[in-house]
C-alpha cells in the first residue's frame, strides 16, 4: 500500500508541474482575485444572501447554501486537513513559485475547492437558471489553487469530492418551488 501512495504522489506532483509549465502571467490577477473572493466560501455565501434578498421566497434554499458551506469548511479545516497533514507544494519543493499569499494550513484537501463545489451545487438549487455560471466560477476557483502554486491537483480533487458530498447531504432530495415559479 505505501508503494501505491508513493506512485499517486509522484503522479500528482508530475501533474502539478505540467500544469505549472502552462502558466500565463496575464491570468495572475484573475486567478489571485478569484482565490481571494472565494476564501472561506465568501463568494458563495454572498451570492446566496443576495439572491435571497432579491427573491424573499428563496430564503430556505439560501439557508441550505450557508449550511453546506459551513459544514464543508468545518469538515475540511478541523477533520480532513489535520488527518491527512499533507505539506503544500511550496513547503515540499523550495523552487515552487507562489503567485499569491502562502497559506499556513495543510494542503489536503483544498478548502477553496471544497467550498466552490459545495457552493456551486447548493446554489444551483437556489437559482437553477444560473447553474452554468456557478459551475464555471467554481471550477475556476478550484483550478486557481493549482495555478497559484498552493495546492496539488489531488488536493483540489479531494476538496471537490468532499464539498460535493457535503452539499448533496445538506440539500438532500429537496426540490424547492419558489413562489415566482408557481403559476
């Protein structure tokens, strides 16, 4: 089993390095900006609250988004990161260039990717017509973490799986019928 983890680690680092060779400096401000506004799930919570303020009948669905983000953050930061205790790329490889701030938490799973997936999934229930936008932003936020040099691809994948699982649990089989949709 240790050989399997070593192989996965080597493949993960190779994928990280390959993605980093395709760095394009004009994207730096966009990726750093996306990463900044998504810290702690802020963008997803803000969107949920904004939609709920504009459409008062959607408050119950907005609460689900907030719960999905809160539970995802709690599990990521207090359970998963300490359990896996994985170093970040710039901690393991001194020559890794970081294009934003250097987080002090552990690397696996990516909290940004977990919250982005949980937020995108839960927000699609709150505002289904905007689902493409939510998922595009979520994918960009998750990718930004690799692009900026603070996460390996496996961290992002693990975070996305965690966020999806938590959001699916929180939202469950709920199907919201909003007053403005009922005719």
